C-alpha cells in the first residue's frame, strides 16, 4: 500500500528529512526542491506531501494545491534563471518515462537554441 511505498520512496525521505534535498518551499500540502540531476539550471520539482505513485490517485484538493504552486513558482524560476521559456512536465508510469514513483511536476527553465529533455 501507500505506507509501504513511502518507506522506500526517495521523495518521502526528503520530505521527512531522512535524505538531503535543496528545498525551496514547503507547506502542509506540497513541497518544492531542486532536481538532483538538473537538465538545466534551476530545474525544480513540485510534489504532494502525501505519497502518491502518480496522477491516478491524486485528490482534487491535491491537484489544486499542485497546480497553484506551479503557477506561483513558474515566473520566479523563469526570472531567477534568466530563462527564455519554462517547460512544465509530468510523467505517469514507466512507459511514460517516469523513474521516481512519487508524483511530481518538473519546472524546467528553457533557453533559445538549447533542447532540454527530461
Ligand atoms: P521522472 O523521470 O520520474 O519524471 O523524474 C524523476 C526526477 O527525479 C529526475 O529528474 C531525477 O533527476 C530526480 N531525482 C531522482 N532522485 C533524486 C533525489 O534523490 N533527489 C532529487 N532532488 N531529485 C532526484
Ligand atoms: Zn513518496
């Protein structure tokens, strides 16, 4: 179940302080932190505090909190990195390329003439 998954989940470990992370923002619902292997400077992840493997089990209130945080953080990440654009990406399931099975949204600063792929 979800509790078993959470024990072995790297993002749950960052949430609980058992693993290090460059945390940008945290509240009761969501957390934002820097990606350990950024595809570009400022590559940021937004996750729900409650463990969900992927989009399929998220509640409406979690979706709202996650979307609101993407909206708030997007212009800040774009501005502080001097990016020309910002990719917002979210993968569900191995077939989609998901590698960490705690739901997350990527914010990826993008620059003219460079391709940034997760
Ligand atoms: P996915 O392909 O599942 O959408 O992306 C997972 C992301 O999590 C990758 O961009 C990867 O670099 C990042 N990641 C994996 N392990 C860690 C970690 O321990 N800490 C942080 N901050 N990011 C991680
Ligand atoms: Zn987790």
